């Protein structure tokens, strides 16, 4: 059974995983209410977005498309793990960097 906080923030959490525009929209929707469940997933997605930008502008340029493709698949799997967690109503951190994302973006 889901608690009230999860039910209230689930839509915003799911929206946050739909491109960076969804993340921005979820952030704006969550700004006044400060739902902790939605905030958790917004922080995870902001971190995933930064990873994808690093992949696009650093790894692809310096390590090449082959290695960048593998990094892309890794980032896509992190996105999928986060998205499934949001749909299921779970605050499950993504592997490797999820804890750091929560700490780095704790003021959002």
C-alpha cells in the first residue's frame, strides 16, 4: 500500500524522467509543495542529465563514438532503473552515483 506522500508525488516523479523539459516542469510543480518523493526522483534525473551531457560533450569528443556508445547504454540503464522506481512508487537510488546525486542536489 502506498502512503500519501508517494501517491501525491508519483505523477511529478514520472514526469521528471521525460526529457529535461519534464524534469524542469516537475521541479516547478514541486517547488511550492516540496513533496519528498517527487524531489527524490527530480534529483536523480538531474544527475542522469548531467551524466548524459558529460557523455555528449566530453566522452564522445575525446574517447570516440564506440566508448561513448557504451557510456550511453549505461546511462540509459540508469534512467530505466530510476523510471521504474518512480512508476512503482519506490525511492530506490540508481546504482553507483544515486547517493551522490541526492547529496549534491539536496538544496533543490
